């Protein structure tokens, strides 16, 4: 049997059970990765899947890489035979890394296996920011906060999305610029166990406040106006990115919405190591490998994928072949169509 399948078969968690099912029932399971779109008018990429020899089983996945599809009477010769144990253990049951040159995969696995290498989730807690349930109501402009007379102690500067983040460091200077622009960057942050002052109560009782109270997330919590899970992380990490994710040190004491990842270090001493890793091409490659492509050239990092980002010690990174890393990054970006569409 043969199918045209979504390219998610190369990385999605829900694709792995399908492959497991097929390799347990067919003698040959062959996945053909195709870079160019089958359907140019759609954002969805497609690959090919074929299986033959029903009733047998296999301990490998045949994998071929094509720049473009051309009509063929039989699957192409497999360029790579991926042992199942390697697919499961080394690559987290993903085939997408095999679009890279073999030298890049070998380099990456060598860095992963170094005894001092850490996964991001080992050095930090990574999760989404808070969910207000009514963003336009709970995020105020400085002029609005002044108009209502809301005390500063109930207002917290926040990162509403990854687009506003500068490279590397978020400082008080950037926050001051937001204030001067009168951007809606002040989260109304009210504690549960404290009386609400009159100016805040008046704001809550407005028509906009009543509409916010009726929103699903708000009416499901008590009291409705207390936004839960507000954190001040050590770093922010964008999870929907174009060229590359942005890891930003939070030097301004901001919080963040669920539009970016909140990164809290398990040990403050890891900040230096993380800062050095952020500057390396290796981390950019790790984002491409552990993340996954979306339509329009975007790269997405789910919290679980961010946890798997690889952070080798700096001396290991300095010895890696930079040309191999850059070639692999270019390959991965080209396959998610960023390089050609940007």
C-alpha cells in the first residue's frame, strides 16, 4: 500500500504509533521525504508512505529524501535505512533529523552523548505563561491605569507576545519605551487574600469588566478577577518563530502571557552557561531538530520540545565543526521553507 501523508509523519508524536504498527506488520516500511510542496496553494507539506510484505515485520525504516516529487512506478531506492532502536532512542521517534547530512547527525549525537551535556529541561522549568481569559480587559495601557487611578502595586509589566522581545536581554530601558508608547503592557495582578481598593473595584464593575467576568476562563475561577500562574521567569523563549527562537534574559522583572515560554532556572548558576549556549549556532540547530515546522516557514517549540533542547558544555561547543552546523541549519530551514520564502 502507498499513501500521500502529511509531513508530520516525520516528527509528530501521533505519527509514531502508526509507524510502530506498520513495522510490526510489514516486511518493508518506506517513508519518502519530499521538500517541495505537492500542493503549492496549501501550507501543508506532504511526504510519501509505502509498506509491503504484509504479515512479516521489520527492524528498520527505509527513508528517502527528494527535493521534488516526480511520477514513479515504484518507491525510490532508500537512501538511508534507519534502525528502529536508533529512531526510538536517539531521535525521539522522529524521522525529520534524517533530512540532514549524516555528518550533522553524527556531530549532534556526539554532543548529546557527552557526559556534561544537559537537556534544557534539566537546567530549567519551561512552561507557558499565564492565561487571563480576557486579555483586552486585564492588560492596561499606562494612560488607562492612570485614568482609573489603579495603584502601581496591582500592575505588573508583561510580555504579551514574542514580537516585542529584543534580542538577548529585556531591560528596564525596553519597558520604559513600552510605557512611553502607551502600549497595553500592564497586567492587572490582584491577589486573592487582599481587599480590592475602590479604583480597582470601579474598573472591575465596568461593562467591560462584566463581559470579562462572563468569559469562560474567568467564570471558572474564584474570584474571577485573579489571574492565576503569574510568574517572573529568568528567561523568555519564543515558541513560534521565523528565522530562529529567541531566548531572552529577563532583567526587567516582567511576567508573560502564554504566547511565550516562561523559563525558570533550577539553579541560578546555570544562567552563565545558558547565556553562552544562546549565542551558539549549535543551539539554533537543536531548536530546528527538537522543534517542528508549521505552515508559512514558522518553527514551533512546544514545552516538551523545548525541554529536549541540547546544551553541551562551552568547551565542547567550541570544538564542533561550525561549517557542518551551519549547513545543517540551512537544510532544516529550507525544508520548512523559511530560507526560500523569507
